[in-house]
């Protein structure tokens, strides 16, 4: 039942825009595979083969470390509310940090946040849909505001201090480059 495409159609872009949550998958050559749920209005489809998503500061920073080692990423959406579909996009992503020139321009696509840690600019080489018939119905009850309040309370300097102590390496010890490129 799976169908594959070389780009995101308008119909699939509308499906993505209607979802409140998506999942990010990444892995280095060795170590653990990371699958992480994302939300908070952090993703934009910018073209048929381009997606950007803004990664907010959290407890781990696996995706950045994985992409520094092996540049591949999978994004997945599930139709929990109406349309029974699972959509995956596969590709490679360019990691942008707040210190990078392109970051500020891409960050304008999203609501303001002190916790903005990276923006991933994903080049898509494969799009796949599958039926989603086994995905349960779930009702959307709203966004959580805990992470936004946490970031606001920390402020920009507190966020940078948090990065230095909690976000410089993955759980497998890969460098995330949050504090700058290594010589």
C-alpha cells in the first residue's frame, strides 16, 4: 500500500500543515538511533523538496550530533485525527546554529523563541506514504506551554549556559557543535 514520490505534492504539504506533531529520526554510523517527537509550530514546507524545522532547546541534542557524523534525516507524520495516513520524507539536512548567517533569515518563518537551538534545512530525495490504518484516532487538546515558559525564564544567557552543560554531546559522545565548530 506504500507509494513513493520524488517530491511533496500540494496535497501532502496540506497534510503536513494540518498535523500538530511530527517525528524526527536520525542516526550516526554507530551508536543509538534517535526518534524524537516535535511540535510547537516548528516546521515549514518551503518547496516540493525542501523542509525547514526549528529545533528548540531540550534535554538532548542527538540530531545535531548525528548529522555532523552522517548527514541523513527522516521526518514522519501520522494522521491521528481524520485522514489515515503515515507520511515520511527522507533526505539530508544542513544544520544551522544561531551563529550562522542563514539562521536569522530562516528563523523569521517561526514565532519568536529564546530556545531556538538549530534550524535544519532538509533536502528531500524521497517521499513515501502508507495507509496508516493501524494508527489510532487521537484528539488534539492543545499545545503545552512548559518548554516556552522554561526558555523565557532562562533567557538567552541562561539558554547558552544550559547548552554548555547539557547539549554539547549526544548520549553516545558525538559532538553537536552547539558551541562552535571544532578546529
